[in-house]
């Protein structure tokens, strides 16, 4: 794929990246999967008008601006899938700008190397909090609602508010895809499996890249038909909402002991028999009496039931039964108002 001149200002030299990571040293590595490896490092912040750090080293009088960043080092350019994923995410991140979506700092394509450089969040990802009682205790109900509202706003932007009526389906919504800054503002990241639909195209894409880390977030209609739709993101987001509510991963053993389909299947059963509140994260239910909650930590009843209702709608088995993200956001904002008032 040829890179247009309009991306020149985002190019980062491989020498600068190697310098920042000590030649991709394991000391800077923070994770790896089948498609890329993550590094965190302090990188010199420069643009087209400024020489690179390597070229400036001898000019000790010059002041250097440093930025803590995340680097995603993709599979070699010899690997067709790795190259496809890299350029997909690059295209998405250079096409969008939203306060609830990760910011692209720059990229590098040199030799066999392909690296994306994005902002580093000062807080941990939602994934890091789930499943840990001590960590989830930090996330009050109000914070959890705000996180869901942030994510919903980003998905509405991708689904409905792109320029020129374009649309992006994220295609890989999981709790691991949401970073948070120091103010607990949530942002979506990792767009390598996104689908970019041009104007006037039918609201779906035939896509066989169901590469979910967890099958428990995967839209069953997408898995069955291979057709990725906006409603597929809605389903996956509904699973994340249930994880946030319960304080556990969708594939937590407590759910797998009851159903091989995990959290969603167990939650559906509890909705039907009226015992869904038994699944709520105990840290949200500091009970002072039957069905009452501490206001500064637990969930207001009206807020909780509004959230539960829309989460259940999101994980409906068929797309026709699911709400749009605009409706989801409206219900989440209603739940937030119940909570704070």
C-alpha cells in the first residue's frame, strides 16, 4: 500500500523508535499476541519541520520534548495478514478524531518493520480491572456508567457521524480495547480488524476475520453468517456492559461452570427467572438493608434497572432485537441521571 504525502507529518524514523526502546528490548515490551507486540517508551516528539532525535543528539543546547507512547510492532511485512492489519488500523486512525478514541502519534514503515505509535494512557485498561475484587472496588457505579457512556459515544461516532457519511465497524469490541486516562475518560483502541464502509454501501460487510480473543464477545449472527454489522458492535458492547456490571470476565469460570457459553447465557437465564441482581458485583451492593444501596458507592435502583434493561437488549440473539448505539447512549445517560440525582 502506498502512503500518501498527507501522512508525511506522521512518519517516525525507525532509528528513533529503536533508540527509544533500546532496539526493541524486552525491558520495554508490555505484551504480545498473534499479530503484534506492544512496547511502552518515551519517544521524542517531533514533526516534519523538526529534525529527528538522532540528528539532534549533537545539539545539546536544543530542548527536547518527550512523550510516553505505546508502540505496536506488527508482524513482518513479509506476512500478508500482518501488513493488512497494520494498514487497516493506520487508515482508521488517520481518518477519525474523537475524544473517546485513541490518538495516533505517528507510524513507521521501514524495511520489514511496521510500527504504530499511539498515546499512552495514564490509567490501566478496563480489562486490567475486571476480575480483581480490590481493583473493581475502585470503580464506583458512577465511574462504570461514565466508562460505558464514553464508549457508547465513540461507537456512535464510528457508526453514524463520520465525514462523507462513511461508517466504521470496530469488529473487535472487548474490555481489553478500552484504555482510560487520569480522569477516567475511556477511549477505544485497537482498530486492526475494523471495517471501513464507503458511502451508499449496504450496512454490512462480508468478513471472515473473526479473530476475537474471547469467543464470548462475538456476535452469534456474525459468527454464523460472516456478515459484520453495526449491530455486531452493539452485541459485543452489551457483553462488556455485563462484565462491568458483574465485575468479572465473560469467560470467568463461575459462568463456565453453569454454561459453556459463559456470561451472556447465564445472564439471559437470570433475566428470565428474575434473579439477575444476584450476578451484580458485590462491591456495588454495600447493603444497608434489603434492596438499598450506599449512594456514593453502590447503584441506585432506578439507575441499575435502566442499565440492566438496555444491556439485556444489546445481547439479544438477533440483530433486529438490538437497539442502536444512539438508543443505548440515551438509556445510559438516563441511568447516570438517576444515579447522581
